[in-house]
């Protein structure tokens, strides 16, 4: 399964596809803080995202839905045609805030339970 490769010391290669510059920069900063994540590329539209996914072969793709060119859903379908392996997430700002909130709670639980 996809999760098998994330065990151990291997770095997780992430491609970020987001058309809003400030959101993309903020997510990139968050991702780059992780010791287990390598941000391998950033794209600002769906077509560039598909091309970069083909070239870079990331493990995870964070893809916005509302992208110029082709939207995130169509881009994800194109990527899955040539590479079914990457785990693809389609975040919106609300989901990002929600997941960051959940992530911080998990980290707190891990601190107290270990």
C-alpha cells in the first residue's frame, strides 16, 4: 500500500498545486518545517500540476480544486491515469484550518500519551 513507503527514514516527496500565491507560500513554509517532508515542486495551475507530477513522481500531491486551466479534480484524474500511486489531497482553506487543528491535537495527545 501507499503508506508502506512512509515508514522508516524515507522522506515524503510532496508536490503543491495552488493558484493563490499567499496560500501556496504559507503551505510551502509549513511543509518545509517537517523533517520527513521534501517539497519537490510547486505549480500554480492544473496543467502545470499534471506536468510536474509526471516529471517529479511525488508521493503526495496537495491540489487545490479551483485552478486555472483545468481544475484540481480533472488534474487529479489525469495524474491517476499515468501514476495511480500518489496520495492526492484536495484542500480548501477551511479544510486546511481543520486539519491543522486536528494535527495540533494529535501532537498534544502524543506528547501526553508517550
